[in-house]
């Protein structure tokens, strides 16, 4: 299938499904269907925008994510779960025990465990620091009576799955050309549409 044919048929079918023929989608549909070159740009932009929605909230086989624990806590209450996330914030010691929060991309879950289990955590996530990715197994409580009714996991075993470290923040030398390029593309598209 040639690129021209792809633009005309495959992209056109996508546009017909994505943009309704009535209401606010009518203008966008008319512009995209009559300008096959814009179809590909439109689909690429949609793909790039949607890529951000699928980051984070990762679960490996055998682990449970914070989304499942928060949305359906009764299912896991009192059971042993394995949870994996980035250690963030601070470690708070309370006698022989301590708290650490693990963030999996959706929400942070508090982990209550013995002080000895926390000694292997070297990096805690924050500004310019990527925290260690920690995997914890323990009993999940949807409303822990020991800790004021909070949702938590009483960790039995904790291991550092991926070490953290200091993050490198990209400089503005990357962002400025990208912003200028995006602005130029928008101006060209507007001029192209006005010329018709």
C-alpha cells in the first residue's frame, strides 16, 4: 500500500471514527479529510499525547498495584500481597519499626516494617533524586486498626529491586528548540488552512 493510499484510506477511516460528523468535531473532520497530509500529522500528535497517559502505574507479574488496592481494598484486605514502587519522601522510624512510602506511578502506599528491613534503602525519591525501586511482601490492611484506620501494608520482606540515584534534569537547550519547532509547525498549519 502506498503512502498516498494509506493517508487517504487508513487515516481517513481513523478520522471518521475519531471525529463525529456533528457538533464540535465537524470542522476538524472536514479539515482532516480534505487535507490528507494533515491526517498523518494528526495521528502522530494524538499518539504522542496519549503516550503520556500510559506511563507509570506499572505492575509486574505477581505484584499488585496501588490502583487495585485503592479501588478494590476489600478483595485484598488481610491477604499477603507483593507491592513494588519507588521509595519516596522520608523514612520515619518509630522504635523498632518504621514507615516508608512506595509510589508506583498512581499513588503512594505506606509500608510499616521492622527497622532492619529499611536499612537497604539508599535513595528516597524527591527533587533531583530517583528513589530506589523497592519490592515488599506483607499483609495488606484496608483500614489498619493499629494505625488509625489507614490503608497500609505490614511488610515482612523488603528488597531493593532497582537502585536509585541522582537524576539529571535536562537543560533548557533541549526545550527551547523543541518549543520553537512546535510554534513554527503551528504557524505553517494555520497559514496553510487560511490559504485554502
